[in-house]
C-alpha cells in the first residue's frame, strides 16, 4: 500500500469514504504520483493569477479563500473543509491561472499532484469528472446562497449565520470550537471589528455561545438556539 492510500485509510469516515469513491477508478500511476504535503497555519499556498501547476486535495485542516480586489479590502469569503480539491475548477473551466488566493487557517495536510498528471487522469475517467463537477456545483450554489443572504442580514445576524455554517462543517461530538480572531470574523462578515466585539459580547451574555480563552464554543443546544434565530430571518430551506 502506498503512502497516499495509507493516509486515506487514516482519515475520518466521511473523508475516507469520499476519497475512496472519488478515486475509485484512479490508475496506479496516479496514486503513486500523489505527494503528502503538510503546511503550517497561515501559509498562503495558492495566489490568485499565478499559473496553475499543482492540484491540492485537502484531507485535514481548514483553508480560507481571500479576496483583495475591492478597494484593497481583505474579505475572507469562504472556508473549506475536507475533502476539497483546489485547482480542479480551473482545469475544468479551461483557466491557466488560479482564480483565488488560498491560505491555511489551521495546520493542514494535502494530497498533491501536478496539473499535467491530474489532467491525464481526468481526461480518462468520466466517474472522477462527474464527481468533481458535482462538488463544484454544490460549492457554487452554497456560495451564491451565502452572498445573497448576507445582503439582507445586518450585525449579529451575519455572525449567527456564519457560526451556523461553521458548526455544521466542523463540529465534533456536538461541540464546535471556533478559533478565529475578531479580525477574521470581521473579514468573513463584512462587519467592522468594533461591531463584531459588541455582537460577540451580546451573544455570550445571552448564552448563544461560550468562550474558553480566545476560543468560541458552541454546543448542540446553543446551535439549535442559533438556528432558531436565523430561521426567524431566513426561510428554513435557505439555511
């Protein structure tokens, strides 16, 4: 068994099952070509407008996508959790340059392969192509929905929605630990840091969140309360 398959077998069940399906028809040469790359927190590993040369498959950790294009304002517009493939969208859409800037928000591990090897595989494996297109479609629908909802939400409601989404993606055994700075939360919601501080204080006072040092904690009961608040503003089918 090669290193890539050994790593896959060590992953959480959802990630392991997804990758086993995604790579179901992958040839031996591709599995042997994968390199395991471990990056520290805060590492920018893809820069917008750089040439696409490597495909990164996120298997552990959290990655954020950042936009700098509007009046030099930093906007962390989404976060990615395992399993996510970076560079595949550019390949399938015929782009030679990466379309966004990506940074590790936690320590991360990736399976990496060259674009040329990835292209060779995709062009011979319709199952993998369909799985990739499905994943892209789901991501784009979620992103459009999030941006549309943020247009109509203000103040703490934006934070409630963000916490709801993070809980669903990263909670473990009913507990979600959010280790984002106030600046991170500001960048992710479009709110100023002062407003974020005020909203976080109010949420803690009302029992919607707890804190452990600088870490925000949300348990199952708090998640349900946050979900109820968001549901008052947004159609249940949208959250």
